[in-house]
C-alpha cells in the first residue's frame, strides 16, 4: 500500500475540506433556487472517499455510485467548476447541464455515475468489472451504495454473479445509519450489513468510515485481492451524514444531540488533529489551506453563474441521432 505520509494528510485535509465547503455552497444556492430538483449532500462521509482514492490506481480503476455523487468525480479528477455548472443546469457542466445533481458522469476520468434508482448502480458496477476482466484490462471497479440499497434484490443477484465469475470489483456500503429517514434497525433483523457477504462466501468486513487511514488500508486489501484474481469484496463503511437525506428532509427521525455526538468524530477534524499532533503543519499554514479552499469554491460558483444555459436544440441533439427524425412534434 502507498505510504500515508505528511503530504497525504495535508492533501486529505485540503480535499476533504473542499468537498465539505463545495457541498455547503450547493446547499446555500439551492435555497436561492439556483440548483433545482433533489440535492443529496456528502457532509460527514468524506473519509470514505479520501481513503478509497488513496488506495486506487486512478490511471485505470473505475468508480460508480448512487445519487450522493457530487464530490466523487472531483476526487477522480473532474474539474469541480464543471461539476458545479452541471448542478446549475449550465451547458458547461459535465453532462452539458442535462444530468443535474444525481447524474454526474465522466468517461475520461472513469467515473460512471451518479444513479437515481436505488441500487441501480450495483449490477452496473459488476458489469464494468466484467468488461475489465473480459478484456484483461487489469482494472478494478469500486461500486458504492447506501445502507438502504442493500435491501434491493439486485444486490443479491449481483453478489451471486460477482462471486461466480470472480469479478474484479469492490462493493462498498456507505452505512450512514439511515435509508432516507429509516434506521437500519427498522429494515432488517441484522444491523451488521457486512455480513450479507457471508451468504455468498464473499470476503467482507466492517470498517471505520470516519478515518481515511483505516479506509485506505481496507480498500487497498480489497483492490489487491480483486486485481490479482481473488474476486470481489464487500466492505461496510460505518459513517454518518450531518445533513438530511436530501435538502427536503426535515430530519424528524433523529435528534440534534445525536448529530452533535457524531461531530465529535468528524473526519476532517480527525485529520486536522493528526496534522497538528505530528507537526505536519502549523495553525497558520492550515489557515492558508482554508483560504485556498474558500477561493476555489468561489471560483466554481462564479464559473457556474456566468455559464450559459443549454440551447433548446440540445434537448433533441442528445436524444436523437438522426437529424431529420420524423416523429418530433416540436419544430425548432
């Protein structure tokens, strides 16, 4: 595994803080109705992504996830300004403003969505891994899902085939405690989600999803197993989200005290504590990073604000390949 050095911790801090502030900005502009539709924010779960990225080979490995998907493509290399523009519905966005919050995508950086159907990405993740194995591409796919998605039948069908075909895929459940507003304890007899892998004899374990160093270690082991022909792994990342399921979530299902307790183990604060404890940076140097993050978020917002909305012609251009498609009712 790549060493977790001073540089790694400083990178983690800057990236995770940027992801947090990026999502905070989206929450603010959502209230101003500059971002429409559903909006699912990642606040609190940053360590899962940071640790995973450290373990991946970003020159060939792939990632696919559900609809809480704004910061993952940024981590994979996508320009954050384009991600912000996509959420604003602008033509400069990752999907030309046609995908929005839940459908961010980048073939160039091997990020395959962004899927609004609960659990819909799970078989697709196995499909990506199947293609890599078929074409002998030595790549591994990381397929993320929420704790609610593991109750979908598609997960069980996919686990069966992934083990049967020994696919190079790592299934990662980001268990933030609540499927929308329903706690894990109310959806199944066992609350230890990682044990679902046992029924398929799939290597599986639970992981502290609030510490990127722990995440990196476990994801690295799973990726190496997959890359060397050992087949899939199922990891349950025990994490937490500080905001609601989406912006329309009133959060009546949990107390403010519960949220505050989890903030005591905030992944960004944990990383900052290590940096200060090991003297990787001073408080003044951290303030410089904080300022850089703030400025970059502002740049993203400015880019999105100043970009144009897509022309109406694009509505048809991205759907119909045939220029003179005869069944269009609307004439441009």
